[in-house]
């Protein structure tokens, strides 16, 4: 078992030297990124995205996590500090519909 409690752990990515692993764990209803030793020791949560994380990849040196958000964004996370940089922003949400859409019109 990796990570906190008895939660699902999936989508793992292991560092080249085999000492560190990044993976997804369901926290509440969404997946978040956890990083730990391959034995599950010293785990820490790296994300708290409201809609969760879709995929995770750990760099070969184990220093950086790349996380694709469920909304289509991409995060670069420093494993040592937990600092996160948004590399690709998620597309904006369409919150309301303006009029009706008619094929061939310019509405």
C-alpha cells in the first residue's frame, strides 16, 4: 500500500534510480498527486486541485512532477518544496449561453 490510509493508489511513475514514486490517490471524490519512497514511506500530497488530477509523471531524477489536471491544465511541481507552476492553463469555462445557435449564422 502506498500513500495515506487505505485509499486507491494508481497511475504511478518511478524515478530512474527507483527510490521515489509519484502516483494518484483518491482524496474525497477526486484524484490528487502523492509522492513517496517506493516503500510508501515519507509520503506527501503535492496537489489539491478541486476537480482533481488526470495523469502524473515523475522526472527521471525524481525532482519534478508533471501533473495534468482534469480541466486540461498542466502543472510543474518541485518535489522538494511542493511549489507548483502552471505551465498550461486550463481552458476557460463557458458559464452561460448567449442566444440560440443556428447552423450558418454568425451568432
